[in-house]
C-alpha cells in the first residue's frame, strides 16, 4: 500500500470521529425527542386536569356560554394552545370544525397530531371524553399544543451536533496527521541514519539505543543483514586472497624454472624435463581452477542431476579399491559397514568419498583400520569415514569444511594440498540436499556427509546380513 502513513492515520482518525459522533448524536437526539414529547404530553394532561372537572360539573346552556368565554380567554393570541369541544349540539361545541378535516365525533381518549394550515409543525392534541350530564350530551374535549417550540429545540440541537461533528472531524484529522508525523519522527531519523552509512565501511551499524521498541526489531534485523553482508564480503575477500595465494606458488615455480632454463643453452633432454615439470605445475593449477568452478556451481544452488539407483556399499567398495595402493605404505585396512540403495550422482559420490578416504589415509595412525559407515537415517543416507589419529582441536574442527582451510598449515602446504577436499565434500552433500559433519572423539576422527534422494531412496529390504560388514585388508 503506497501513500503517507501520517495522512492515512489522519483520515482513519477522522472516520473514527465521524462514526463515534454519529452514533452519539443519533442516541442523544432520540433521547431529547422523547423528553420533549413527554413534556408536551405533560402540559396537555395538566390543562385537561384543570378544565375537565369544570366541564364535567356543568350542564346548563347559560352557564356553558360563560365557560366557553373562559376558554377564549385561555387561548393565547398566537394560538400556541387551542381548545375544541366536539359535539352534535352547536350550543355546547367550541373551536369550530377540527382543522385536519377528519371526523372526531367518534374518537376515543388519546393523543394525536394534527396538521394546521399555515403552520410548519403539527399540533399535538389530547382528547378526553366528558360524559353526558343532565340536558348536556357527551362531549369530546380536545386540547392542542403547537409543537413548533419543541421541534425548534430539537432542530437546534441537531444542527449543533452536526457542526460539532464536522469541526471535530476536521480537527481530529489535522491533529491525527500531526501526531502521526510527530510519532513517525524516529522512522525518519532511522532512514536518515541508514542513508548516511558510508559505502566503503562494512563495519558500520545502525544505532539502536535511542529507538522506540517498535523500531528496535527492524533496526536489529537491518543490522543483522549488514552483518551477513559483511561476512559474505569478508569471505569473498578471503577467498580472492586464497585463490591468488594458491596460484602464486605454481606460477612462481613455472616462471623461475623457465627463466633458469632460458639462461643457458639446453639440450633436448633437459628441455623435455622442464616441460614435464611445467606440465605438472599447470595440471595442479588446472585442478585448482576446476575445483573452484565446481564449488562455485554448488554455491549457486546447482543440484546433482545425473542420478542413478545404486547400492552405496558397492560404490564405496569401488572407491576403496581405487585407493588401495595408497593404503599399503602405512599398512592400513578399510572396513565398510552397512548398505542401502539410493538415487544419487555416482561420480560425485566417488569424488567426495575419495576425498574423505584420502584424508583418512593421510592422517590415520599406521597399521590402523579406516571405517566407512553407511547408515540409513530415515530420509537420509549418512556416509562417514573414521580413522584413528591425532585428536583435532574443536577450534579447527568447525572450519575444516571451509575452502583452503588447513589445520596443519605448514605440513599441508609442503604436501601441496590445497585445502579444497572437504569443501568439495560439502558441495556434493548440498547438491544432494544433505549436510556435512566432523567429530574427534576418543582418538577417532570422523568426517562424513548425508545424502537425500527423497522418494527414490530406500533401504535394502530385508537388509542383507552378509553385506553388513565387509573388509578390504592389505
Ligand atoms: N581424517 C583427518 N584427520 C585429521 N585431520 C583431517 C582429516 N581430514 C581432514 N583433516 C584436516 O582438514 C584439513 C582440510 O582437509 P581438506 O581435505 O579440505 O584439505 P587437504 O586435504 O589439506 O587438501 P586437499 O584435500 O585439497 O588435497 C586438512 O588440511 C587437515 O588439517
Ligand atoms: Mg583432502
């Protein structure tokens, strides 16, 4: 929703005032109207209570004419109050025919309204039947009261209420707008603060101390986003430095060797040796670049696509067989436990298990057994490689899956290992919707990853006991 919050709040306040004042005005007007009608009725009842006993008491025509004169005297000149006596005998009647033209001779007691020509407002009347007495027939005595003064009070009241509502609405809308603008001051200050954050300084954060509680959360989230940006930025910077660092050594070697070779006349054999050595360096550089491209793809969210339904045991066995020669030197053996069928990218699985096994071979105590465990964990297959070896510091353990991270920097560099093996394991796991883990307990170091191949993955049913433990011993 676009537009100003202050304006929207101002309009909302105004609408709220219109609603509240309308309900109050209607209620008050109804109540006042009831009171005024009650007052008119009371006045009519009062006049009847004075005159009815007099009319009831007399019957002689002589006396009656005196009585009718009295009624003339009681009628004010503006005819605000009027009297009628409705009866067949003209000697007893008074006030002439009823102004509304209706026949009142059969009416019974009660209030009514009658319209009088020349007056805007009706006259409220009360009819009382005076019983016959002697020669006098039954009479209908009607007292009428002009409702104009009462309705004027009601009209004035209504107009005042409408005026108060209109003024209130405008005032509340303006005040509401002002209050909202004032209340939103911290938001403006926050946005000014955010705008003034310097572009080059990723360490800068919004100051949350002075903010009202409603904005604290927003500012904290914003600071969190800045912190994540900073972390990503630092990672990128570190990554660039690492790539440059890793490529510098082979490049320096290449340049150095080539310069030395060019300094003197070389025979064909020497040049062939040089080219051979340069090729090895170039191959190492190519491998790093390929690994980097692979990791970049996984980070962009690339998923494993060449899936096939395989037995993890059989695939693990192939990887172990491929690495067999490297086990001999340290008199190591490998045992593979468990099995299940999963739908995975076989090539990626080999690559990642080989990385784990290569590390295990490198760091395992001589003449120990490396264990490959294939565990069915419900929706995931968990693959882990354990070897007996030096305990790994927990400080290193949490970083080992990061690119170019090596716990034993000096040794790893001399071995020309780049510290990319475990990050490739992590990339393969994420391409299969899985995760990685590492632990170092009781002299055994375990590195592993999980694979999810959702609907397609299933445990071998029933498990084949002969396959639960297999051993490749050298
Ligand atoms: N089984 C293990 N026992 C002890 N330390 C290990 C083990 N596996 C990995 N590490 C530590 O983790 C670091 C990172 O391993 P990773 O496989 O990513 O890189 P690398 O083996 O050094 O290089 P690369 O795999 O690229 O040749 C290693 O340098 C080592 O310090
Ligand atoms: Mg490795």
